């Protein structure tokens, strides 16, 4: 039988738009093995990769189709689960070209 493991870090993000028909999530586990240490630079790379995945034909294009818009993030932060400490933060620029 398996067991549950609470990740050390989580990523929280906001999209900036709210649509009742969009059913998504606003939190994910930060996977150090794949994304690296939880730093501002690695978080920026993570967000950039997510935004790239939303383009037509890419992995998360289905999210855009179901939401009827492209759900780009405008804020993201990595939080240490045990203490609630924010260890990294990313804010979208005023005008973001993706």
C-alpha cells in the first residue's frame, strides 16, 4: 500500500482573471528534482515554461480551450509548507509579451 508525502515547497499562483466556467487550480508542488532549488530565477523559468505550454498544440492548450481564454499567471510564489515562509516570488511585468 502507498503512503502520502507532503511536499517541502508549494507553488501558489494567481491568474488575474476569474471566470465561473474556468475550473482550475491555484497551487502545485514545487519539484526540486526537476525545477531546481526554489529561487526567484528558477521560479521565473518555471513560469516561462508554463506560459510556453499554453500555446496552440502544446501540453496545456486544452486549458485555454476549456477556459475560453489564455490563463497566463500574473503572480507566483514558492512557499515552504511547514512554516508558510515565502522563499521565492515572481510578478508579471506591466506589459508581458508571451
